C-alpha cells in the first residue's frame, strides 16, 4: 500500500470520527431525550448559515410540541465541499438512521441517490411543478424524483464600473458587457482600461483555478461554447478531442498568452479571488450572486456602487453559457419520520421562506411563483437579471461518477495553467488517468 493511500485512509478516518462526534455528542438533544418527548425530532445535516438558523428556529416555533428540527452543522468554515461530500457518503454508507434529511451540491445527486428516499409519492406534484424548470434536471436520477432544489446559483462576472467609465467608448462596452461580451472583445478591453486609468501591471480578470469544482465550472462553460459536451467515456473527454484541447488551451492562455489573468489564480477558490480582486485592484472577477452580499467580508464599503454584475463572456460565434450551482434536499432511505420531513420540506419551499432566504441569506429562490411576484420583483429588480442568465444556464454532467472524473480533470488543468503545458499532453494525461480508474 503506497503512502498516498495510507494518508487517504487516515484522513478519511479522522473526518468520519469528527462527523460522528458532531452527530452524537454535539447535537443539542440526545436521542434518549427525544424518545421521551411527544414531538418528533428530525435531524438535518447542512451548513447552518445565520439565515438558515433563523428559518429553522421559525419552523420549530411554528410546530412546537409536534416537530422539532435538530441540526448537524457541516460548516463551510470547518469542512471543504469535498470533505462534506465524503463525510455524508461514509456516514450514509454505515446505514445509520440518525440523519433524516441532508443537503447536497446539485452535482452529487446521482452519487447520493442510492441512499435517498424516492420522493415521488411524498412531495405534492404542485410543488415540483412550481420549481423553475432550469433547476429540475438535478432533482431526478433514472426518472425518479430523489431530491428537491433548496436554492440555486448561477455563474456570472463582476467588474469595476468606476474603471470602465474612464474609457472613451465606455457606454458601448457597458452594453456589450450587459449582454455577454465576447472573450475577444473583453481581452481587447484590458488595454483600454489600463490606458484610461494609468494602470501598470494590474490584474484584469480573475477566475478560480485551484484544484476544485470552481475550475470545472469554467471548463464546462468553454466546452459548451465549443459545442463539445462532456461524455462518460474512458477514451474521450468530449465529443471532439480537438475542441477539448481548445477549451484547455483557452484557460491556459488567459494566464500565459493573453495575460489578462495572473498566475495566482491557480491557488484561488471563491473567497481568495474575491479578496485579491479588491486588494490588487483587478478589473473583473468570476463569481456567484452571493459576492454582492452584505455578508461578504471581503467587499469594502467604499466599493459599494462601483462594482456591477454582468454575464460571463463567451467565445465569438458561440452561445453564452453560465454554469448552474445550488443545493438540493435529499431524504435518507432509513428515516422513520417521512411525514415530518415532508412538512419541513414544504415549509422550506414555501414562498415566504424562499423570499426570506434570498433577502437574508442572498441565495437565489427556486420557485416560479417567487419570480413572478411583481411586488417582490419591484423590490428586487436584480432577480430579473438573474432570470435572463437562467436562459443560458447549463448543468455540469450528471454522471454517477462525475465527481471522480472532475477531480482528475481539474488536477491536470490546474497543472497546465501553472506550467503552461501543451493542451494535447494535458488531454492525454486526463484520458490515461480516467482509463486507469
């Protein structure tokens, strides 16, 4: 057994031990105590944000004496997304009935479907029909409803309008940016912004190229631009190898040929890129709607009003493509409290809670009825902008083994960006490693 495998086993054991401690020791109410009470207790594994805590407290107050939700907080401050995935998978694999309901990244749904209760019989069809159609594909696996969207995300870009306004043809560029500027025009814009603002050696565009799912999002969008969807094959990454190479090359060239992105992007996840954006005076950064949140600790107050949202650029001659993100709710097959869980899901998907979660937690609603509420849209006109993005939204592949493939792909693309490796070599490495799995 090599050292890498030994390290993985040790690390996984530590993570599972920590998870068990969280579930059994740090849950506010012990299992024995809950048995003695009339109310049913359901256990919910999730990253419990301040907004979500308020929502759950409201549910517990509303159903006091009947149903209580106890949370198992898998905080993003303590666990990476991948760690959350492995913790949940290993725990559910142990066939424990401790967890009743849990949230998953939308790309995990196929993997977790084996441990999830089919919801077709339990969730009212009218609730499913009210989910924005763009988000529904992630709810199904093999034609069975195995999850329900909780909140959505869609990729976009943020740029410094105070820097753009000094460019001579600023208004023309604003129009192009607002409808998805081409990458070719966006690259040309760097010289104009730098010249108009007297900028020297300042970063222009930041994206997330660390070895994680954020890099996969950018790659998926480029594959879509090239009309080259990923395929579940050991010998091909996309339908056309030459187009796959072009997608890899484009990301490498952002750093090494076009030089609009600094090499530091290879170490960026979202938070690092946001911090760098302000500290290093960059022009634009790829991100998600939560970037504009008042809770974004990296967003200095003096920049409020100077940063605008825009669709991501697209390749000339292609259709824009923006990756969807988001989290879905799934119910454990071993839960004995299905009716109580159903009531909790309906509460979470009510218009009132969806609106509150957006206003207080800055996560996008998933219901058509919220986006068609004229009063709410008047209060939050940015939701109209997000709806336009949905029209060109794309999903990452829904393969059951997608997360494993993604780990391989981003590892090699990250290395390619760091070392300026020729795309043919990168593609061959990816295919070799996928074939060896």
